[in-house]
């Protein structure tokens, strides 16, 4: 009976090692993704100016965005 118990313990360890080592294989930090979008400040200013004249307060949940030009890196 002790042989069966030992072989079960060995089987559990052998099966658990690949699962546990898979977690340690990844990079510790992720690179920061660069965004190609920025807030469309001109549009935001126009809308807020019109809203202020009409006595309306604007609260931007998802501010309008515009695509910005990015420089290509030269290696």
C-alpha cells in the first residue's frame, strides 16, 4: 500500500510541475503600448463653448479622439 501511495504522490508532482513552471516563464514586465490617439482639443473646446453659452454643463465620458501622426523608428 505504501508503494501505491508513493507512486500517486510522484504522479501528482510530475503532473503539477509543468503547470507550475508555465507561470514562471513569462516576462516580468510588459512593454507599454503607445497610443496613436489623442483628445481632439479643438472639438472639445467648441462643444464646451457652445454648451456654456446655453447654460449646459458637459461631462465627457468618452472624449472625442483624433489619430495622431507617429514617427517611424529607424534602426
